[in-house]
C-alpha cells in the first residue's frame, strides 16, 4: 500500500466514524476540493471527539 492509498483509507475511516455519529450533514462535493477537504477532515475529527457538533457546508466554506 502506498501513502496515497493509506491516506484515502484514513479519510474513509474518518468519514465512516463521523457518519455513524452524525449522519452526513455536508455536501459530498466538498471532498473534491483539496482545501475544503482538509478543513472538513479537521472539523469531522473535532466533532467525533466531542469538541463541536455536526459539520455543515457553511462551516467549511
């Protein structure tokens, strides 16, 4: 497995954890934008850890 595959596996795991807790509350198109994706991943991690609530498009944009 190369680092790209490992990184994508981490993204998938993060999204799965987030979705199981909150459902999906943001547009999947945000994952296509590298800047939005990075912010989205940070916000999802914070939500999973209980530091914030569900993530919306407005939080990312």
